């Protein structure tokens, strides 16, 4: 019986797309895989080329994220669908995998609730009414399962449709977790530009090979916090394990998180 897994490929500049495609293709020949990808690096590049400076949002809890006004949402869609999704589908087809490019907008694949985004500006906290980010609340499982099978991979860009039928930018790690729960996956594999969860982010020798969710939450810093939040959502939803690793690293260089 084939295993089911969701693989999330980060969108930063340090991600090797060919290494991701090699990994996905190798696993997808015998098992059932969904690939979710980010597009942060390509979004930054396009925003600069289109002369639309990117703004950062600092939440009251101190978390930093991208400000997604309508123009930034459109640029993100260009990056996610026009570049990243296109390239992954092409690379997987070149490796003999029948890849199908999708976004969460396709057939209402992902439905999200629009977030009330608050940002700290000086001594004030303001509500950003024109921010188009959300959190996935529903996955169209009957649609998605049509594209899942050995040798066939849906490639999902992290855009979703709001309950008001507006496009939203949704976090790729948490999208992957939501899909993993929906398809009853055996594992969620998060590919990053680092070898896994580190006790010291400056020292790859401090890699944590296996850990519990509680320990992972205590160690996570920066962007890794969102990945561990996604791990929590996946594990609490019934996924057996979450693996965090570099796309190009040795298979032994990884962090396995279980409840």
C-alpha cells in the first residue's frame, strides 16, 4: 500500500528547485505525494523589478511578516503561479512525473478566513484593513484526490479563496499542514534552506535529529516558529510525523518531530 505525504518546498533564495524535484519524483514513483511550494524569494525579485517596495508587518507578539496589499498579492500570484508553479511542473514532467499545477483558487481547492492583521507602528497598534492574508479553513478533498496517485503529483501554490470570494495569500507551511490532515497523510515533509531544527541557529552541528513537539516549540526561533506551528497543526490533525530538512542534504540530516 503506498504511503501518503505532503512535501512543502520553501520559497527562499536558498532552495534548490532541482533537488526538490529529484526528491519528489523519486518518492512519487511509488507513493502518493502532494507538493506545496512557497514563492518569497521570487516575490521579492519581482516586486523590485516592478518598483513596488515591500513592507514588513510586526505583529503585537513580535512576529514579522510580509505586508500583503492588493498589488503585493498580485505580484505574489505572478511569482507563485507564473514562476514557481510553472518551474516545478516542468521539472517534474522532465523526470517522468505527471505533475498538475494548481493554486488554492482552482476549484475552491483552499478556502480561507481573511485575517485581521494588526501591525505595531511606533507606540501604536493599527488594524490593516487592506491586507490580503488568511488562514486555510477548508480543503476541497474530492477535487484534490483526483490528482493524487503514484506517478502523478498535484503542485499547489499557496493562494486561497476567502469566504467572500477574494484571493488571499496563505502561509505555505500551514497550507501543507492543512492538506496533510485532509488527505490523512502519513508524513509532512518541510524542505528548507537549513538541515533541520538547530539548538544554535548559527551552528549546523547542533541539529536535533528527533524531538517532541513540546521541545521543538521551545527551540524554534524566527521563521522556524511558523514551521513548528505547522507541525503542531499536522500532528494534532492525525499526521504521524513531521520531518524538517534541507532539500539537498543527506537524508540523515533532518529533524523528525512526533507528538
